[in-house]
């Protein structure tokens, strides 16, 4: 269980992550704020409390034993970069180079360029398949590290996702944890209007997954689900119910903020709102 003090610290960190997400996207004049903001609480708990990842990255003697994190919805790269900076894995002063020429912080994560990036992602539907391969390789190496995949719900409309969802139980990859950002919005509107996903949890149970459903903004629920998933004898899917644009009132539950940068006034209003929570 998380203590009240730990929850306060996590909220503080998640707010900083959200502030940096908005500053990065505003400075670049492009990016994806909605689905980045919705995952700030999840990734903050994941990186601060649950993942075994060295701050010194590949300079750590136990680097091969690290947990692997794959951001399948690669367009939410501001979320990953801001979280890595909050955890001291990359420099915070590098964040404003996001989407600039010659920057390491590309619009979608690129393997080999940035500490903490385990796979090049952004073509939706591929992250889960990559994770299955990584998890299978760890099993063959008798490496006890976990593989955590963060996916968007709109991404689940890609057929390749369902090949991965079949593969993991078939290969008994209980070292895999998939977190689904179930904010029910994508670039074209409601996921249920574009291509209805229905009850995602029940579908995954039918595929042989251990399924947990949580409030993706409740730190205790996030922590409990991830720690429970680590002990499962099956691959685990955590369906995290979230709010797209969480933390900024005029962005919340608005599909129009899927891939649009705030202007100066909108940034200032958003930062003022968020900074009340720091």
C-alpha cells in the first residue's frame, strides 16, 4: 500500500510531468497533448514505484536485469520523455528540444537515441508484437525482468494487436503487463463511433489474459494493479479508465486536443490550472 506521503509525492511528480508535456508541445508547435496527459498518473506510479530501471541506464552493472517499458502509442512521446526527465534518466533541460532538428527527442520514440527508449514506436499496433518478442527472449534467457507495454484504446482497432493478444497467453508470457489507456477518444472522435471496442476486458479474458480494471488516475489502484500483475501466472492486461487531457479542464474529454498544440494564452491558462496542484 502507498502511504499518504507517497501519494502526495506522486501527485506532485505527475503534475510536473503534465506541465512539461504542455511546455514541450507548445514550444514545438506540434504534438499530442490529450493522450499524453491522460497517462501521466500511470507512468509516474510505474516509473517511481514499480519498474526496476537504473537511472544511469546502460552504465549500470545490472542493466540486463532491468524491466522493459514499451510505449506502443508512440505519439504520446511527450509523456515518456517528461517521465524519464522526472526520474532523472534524461536531462530535464533537454525537453524543450522536442521535435526540433537534430534533437534526440523525436516526435515518436527512436531506439538507440534516448536512454529509456526500448523500441521505435509510432506505427500503431506494433508495440505489443515487439513486446511479445522481448518477453519471449527474456524467458529463453531465464531473465526475470518484466515487460510493460502502454497502449492506446484506439490502437486496439489495429488487427496486429489481436495477434499479440493471442501470442502472449499461447507462449505463457506471464512476464508481460499491458496497460491500456481507455480514455474512449481518438483523433476522429469516440472509439465507439469509429470502431466500437465494447468490453475490452471481457475480450481479453476470452483470449486467456488476466484482466484488471482500474481508475487510471487513482495512484493506489494503479500501484496495486501493477504489483498484482507481477505475481500472475498469465500475461496481465490492466484496463485503465482515464480522461483524455486530464488535468487541464478545457482539454478534458475533447477529441480535438488529440494532436494539437496550445497557443500562448492556452498554455498560460493550462499551466496556471496545473500549478495549483504543485
